[in-house]
């Protein structure tokens, strides 16, 4: 499922982000860049130790910010590591921090001259963000960015499992309607 935004494409697919052929995949990292479970663990396992070595040299990434490493053994050339907020009820600036995680990742991609970026559902796993809200913020932030940044030609959300894909597709339909 996809929507055209100017000359760019915003798409959602069900799949495993570690297999993506794209300029960069985004990792839902923790602020210590230490790896861990979920998509973070999967990316480091598939990408090999070079990515962790670069993460150690960078050291730290605050919530809502993003850093970049090479893609190691992945098909993707780069991994952008961003840190989404831990959901703690909604009064801790979670929405702005989640928006910022997507935005800073996209800005980094633009700065590096990358044309295609793939995202997982940041904060929507262990960090506990309510799923529909997480999907809406993800898609709206990407759509708004693409409107003003045609240098990014393709943003794909690679969702792990049908339930998450369905949630994103519901939210993407709403975006299509408001843009029609
Ligand atoms: P966070 O700590 O930011 O919540 P998680 O890794 O726990 O990050 O979960 C984020 C999302 O990534 C979840 O929807 C999870 O199902 C998904 N995920 C886990 N492994 C993969 C993978 N290989 N590819 C894409 N998404 C994945």
C-alpha cells in the first residue's frame, strides 16, 4: 500500500526490516546504543559486529535524536539509530519526542544525500506506545517531511506482523482521505 507525495512515495509493507534493500534502515535503538531486544537486536545480529563498534564510538543518543552508522553486512548502506520515547502515560512529551525521532532520522538521511529510508514502528514494541497513535505520528511526520523534501524519494514502513501492518494501513487510509 502506498501514497504519492509530490514526486516521492510513502509506502507500508509487512516484513523484516533487516532484509530491506534501501539506502538506510532506521533502528529503534536505546539511548546507550547498546543493542538489545526487538528490532535493535535483529539489526545487530543481521548486520554483524561492525555496527556495534561504530555505536560504541558514538557512545550515546538522546531520546528524539538520531545518529548514523554504516550498514555492516546488511543490504542497506546505512543504519540510522534513533531513540523513541518510552510511553509513560502521555504527559512526558512522548508525542513530540516520537515525532522528533522520525524527523531527525529523515533530516540525517537528507544531509547524507540518501534517497530511500525504511522505518520500523518506533516505540511500538518494548517502549509501549499506544499503537494507533504511534502509527499516526509515524505516517504524518513522514508525509509532512516528504512534502517539503523531494530529495527523499521513498519512505517505507516495514511492519513486523499483520496486526501492526493493519494498524498502519488504517492510519494511512486516513492520510489519503485528508489529502484527497
Ligand atoms: P521500541 O523499544 O522502540 O518499542 P521494539 O524493537 O521493541 O522497539 O519494537 C518496535 C517495533 O519493531 C515492534 O512493532 C516490533 O514488532 C518491530 N520489530 C521487531 N523486529 C523487527 C524486524 N526484524 N523488522 C521490522 N520490525 C521489527
